[in-house]
C-alpha cells in the first residue's frame, strides 16, 4: 500500500491509521524522511530561489587566487566591504587584516574568508572553520561561483537533517500519553502509528516555513497538527476497552489484538 493512502488517512481519517499498524519499521522510517522533506519545503524554496546574492568576482571584491591562496589588495578591495551570500554577510580579509578590524560591524550571521580558510560566525563568535582548497587552474570567479552552489546544497541539507531530528523529537514526545498502552500493544507499533499521525504537523510546518510566519504561529500550528495524534490516542483507548469488554476476566492478560486480526492486514498488504 503506497504512502499516499497513509498520508490521506492521517490528514482526513486518523481513526483509519490503525490498519497500518503492521507496517515495517523501515516503512515508518522512510515515511518519517518523507515528512521531514515536507517540513523542509520552505528552506528548499528559499535557498534554491534566492536571488539577492552578491556578484563575487575579482572585479567586485578586489581579490584573486594566487599560488593556491586567496590574495586581496585590488583597487576595489577594502576589508569592510560586505557581500551577501544566502542571508550571510560575507567578508574577504587580506593577510594584513584581522577579524578585529571589522568586528564592530559583523552581524549575527557572517562568513569571513582569509587565506585558505572560511570561518562561519554566529552572534559574532566563530562557529566553524572550513579549509578551502584552491586549484591553480581555477580562477576566483569560477571557484566562488561553485562555492555558492555548494553552500546552497549544504544549507538545504542541514535544514533537512534538522527537520528529521525535529520529527523524531515530536514523535517521541507525542508517544508519552500512549505509554499506558504498552502492556497491550508493543511500543514499536505505537511509535509507527504516531509517526503516521504526524502528517498534519509536517504539512503545517511546510506552510509555516514558506510564509515566514511569526514564531508564535509555530506553536499554534503544532497544536492544530496534533489533532490526528489526539484522535489516534482516543481510538486506541476505545479499541482497548472494546477488546477487553469482550474478554473473560481470567483472560485479561492475554495479548492484545485490535479489533481485526493482524493476519488479515498482512494478507491484504500482500495482495496489494
């Protein structure tokens, strides 16, 4: 059964998610990756469609690659020259200049390139330093054109990984109210169902990122997206009560099976 049906039921018929309880762990894992992709749509659109990057050439920066290192000192060069790269302030420093020369004007997000090192600054503090490997046959213009593309891919990748971790975190937090059902239903099945029920959360996060909504809207949309999880929790408790109301008292500790048998679902999945 394709993921489209899981997504549709999660959005419109959360009670029907119970029929997917026998999906494998790998299926749930790839579904989680799909949800993270939905949540990352805003970042993909932002970085892939970014149109206001500065033109980085020897003429505009006054820098060039000489003997496989960055040398700045052309007519247009000044350490205070600020360039824009995907929302980061970009500065080029010559060997005779240091970060202290421009520190007062560094914004919260900045990239400083000096010699053969590119350093990322967050809140005016260095976060990471990346060595730059210059090929003697590559010009400054060619290198930084390629670097822009590589940085775009890296930023999208970081955003995607962050959303994967966010989905995992939300699924674990959402599983807390379900813990009382562990003695009736294996936790791995509960967690899979919760992952499937996160579809509205991922879709709403996509709109949140696309529209650049205020931070308070993140929590509001998260609460709205929890509807499927609430419905799933209610249905599981209901099915549990129905199941045990049909059991004899002496069989109260028997393994729990939700309404229809697991074998029926497995046969249906094989037929599909």
